[in-house]
C-alpha cells in the first residue's frame, strides 16, 4: 500500500499554523486545548497529514490572534485546468514560507527582528547574500540595497 502524501495546501496551512504558534510561544498542547484536540492532532495538522476543517481553522485563528487569511498567505496556486479532480496545486510549495516556518527560520527571524540598527541589519543581509553566493549584480539586490 502506497504511503499517502499530504496535499500541498494542507502542508502550507499547517506550516503557517506551526509558525504562528511557535512565534507566540504556545505549545502544541495549549493550542490543542484551544481547539479541543490532542497535541498529536495538532502535530498532524502542522505536518499537513490531517486537513484542518473550516470551523477549527476559525478557532485556530482566534487562538493565534491572526485572521483566517493568514494561513493561506503565499499558498501554492490552483492549476488553471479545473477539470482535474485531484485537488492538487501546481508548483512546489513556497520555499521561503517553508524556511520561515522551520525552527531555524523562526529563530533567525526573531533574532534579526531584535536588531534595532537598520544599517547593521542591511550589512547582515549583504553578508548572508555573499555567503550564499548571490550575484551582487542582480536587479533584486540593487533594489533592496537602495531602500
């Protein structure tokens, strides 16, 4: 029997749920209490293994103090061929959203947000670009630098 892979939109919603929960310092158990489910069920939602229903998503939005739309921000787009009944979405999941919902992404963003000096933040971005091997001549790099 083949292992079922999570739907890309369920993974995205789950990763946004996890990101917000961690940013608020809330445990899976506490979120589960708010939603009336076990922490294991919250884990399944966060991994996209179980789909979170509309009413429960509404409860999650209240518990995590975000609008429901937050969970769908930057979500994969629906394919233009609507005759396909698989319910799958085109393209890969947004790698930036996946990184931002990872432990490293959350820690990096929290630490970066605590840096008050704008010039220092800019220099850190430039350092990371250099380490990553980004081409300094890219239009994106120039437009960001001019901010």
